[in-house]
């Protein structure tokens, strides 16, 4: 399951926690756990996006340097 899918599933679970019928402290504890999981997954998605952007920029720069080296020869 992808990180995006996990975020959506956890969000749905958090939305339905109040109507589950669990004893009083259980929904609060689960909401905190699910919330922390959403924060962690969001952070991981953001870091992955930053890494991909940097990798694409590095590849673009390497290609442009190779093209200028070929033209100089």
C-alpha cells in the first residue's frame, strides 16, 4: 500500500473514531496514534518529493554538462 493510500485510510479512521462506540479513552488514544502516523507519513512523502526533485535537477545538470563537453570537442 502506498504512503498516499495509508494517509487516506488513516484519515477515514480518524473521521469515524467518535462513532465507533469504544469506551471513552480508546478513541482519544487511537486518534493520537493515527494522527502521529499521518504526520510521519506526510513527512516521508515530503522528503521523498524533495529527493526526487533534487535527483531530476542533478540529472538535468549532468545532461547539460555532457552536451556542452561534446560540443567543445
